[in-house]
C-alpha cells in the first residue's frame, strides 16, 4: 500500500470555515466544463443510501474508495487519474467515489476528518491506503503498484468477479442518461424516493402500482425488478450464498439466490447462464420459478443487449 502520513486534508469537516477550500470551490457539476471528472465506465458515485449495497458487492469484486468533495478542484486530478487507472483494468476493480460533504456519516464511519482519503474494500473489509492530497510520486505508486496489488490480493481471497460497466463517462449517451436519471416522472416519485431511502420492498410495491396503471412503462418495470432484487439480496452474505449453491446444486432456491448475487454484482451473463444451465441439467420441474426470475432479470439490461437476446432464445428452447 502507499502507506499513511500526517493527515493534510484538502477539505476539512471539523466545522471551521476552510478558506483555502473556498478558493478552490467550483460550481460546475461533474462532467461539465470546469467541473470534476464524471462517473462512468467502472467508476460510480455512492451515497449513504447505496453504501451498504456497494459494500456487499466487494465480495464479488474489489473496490477502491475515494472519499472526496467533487466541488474542490484540487481533487480533480487525483479523481481523474484513479478513474483512468481503474477503467484500464476493464472491471477487475471498481472505483467508488463518495462525497463526504453530502454524506458525512460515511466519513465518520471511516474516521476521516477531511478529503481526500483513499481506501480499498475487499469482502467488506476496508483497508486504508492514503489520507490527504498525494504527491506526484505517491499518485504514481498508487496507479502503478497499489491498484494492481489490490486486484491480486482480491483474487487470492477468491474475489474474482467483474464490476459492471456503466458506459463511457464522456459520451453524449452517458450524459443524456444522467440527465434522464435526474428527471424522475411524477408517477414514479414515490417509488423512487422509497428506493433512495433503502426501502426496496416498498419501492417495488409502488412501482407495481405504476405498472397497473400503465403495463407498458418499461422504466417502471426495470426499476421494480431492481428493487425486488435488492429487497431479496442486497444484505445477503455473499460467501454463504455461494457456498449454499455449491453444496446444493439441485436446490432451485439456492441457485436463484446466487443468481441474484451475480445480478447485483453486474455479472448478468453469469446469472442468466446459471439459471438456464440449471434447467438444462435435468431440472425442468423447476422451470416455472426460474422462468419468473429470468423474466424479472430480463427487464434490467437494455433491450438491445445481446446477452438478453441469447438468454431469451435459450429459455424459449428449454420450455418446449
């Protein structure tokens, strides 16, 4: 690891006005001209509402945690270099950025007094890497040695999954998607707020009401499926779920549970294949619960996703 040194925060949370931070504050949103680098690729932004689900996924793939403030331009270069380094590894590790000014409870949980701070997360266990603004030499060491070593350490611990890819952060499509995400339809507001609060069961029920009014609302169907997925498995012990599936290869519930874990971790192909292979291996009597779960999963990827097309064809073949 890069090690630790006396903490020299870029942004203080102690309560006093940080005049230096005010001089470096920008109003541009991430991805806008003059703003911080946007999330995308294998870089995500995590909040207090999504923090627990993110921790759970560290049992599937390793995560690099950047505790920062996205309006302080002193942190932009660090965020950009970390994002570039992570994206070059094509899903072997994810960068999760946490705005500690907007999510102070996370900063308190990690016992940091300011930004930036850098941690690794493998199997839910945080490991401190660096606190304070890194020197050029420290930043190079993190990119060249620390991040590859984290991937290797995760693999040795059996954490070998791939992080989900969320698109090119600089593409027009990604920017349009981000704008669309902010524009929640009025009829979705209740369900959206429940999901943001972590009440996934309530969110799923609220989206169900939206679908009763408009069965063709694809967005509501997708968000309902995601809410159901998180309600079932967001807090599952990943190791226990995978062990149960390995020990009970003929138990449909065990296979459905581990497929949920794959979906949460972004391993869509693995989730599809696990359930379809299970039916193909002589479990046609269990095809109905598998079919229902797959139809739920099928609403989550983009309709043009080739994995979705292949899985639909294979399910149709197995049903007859």
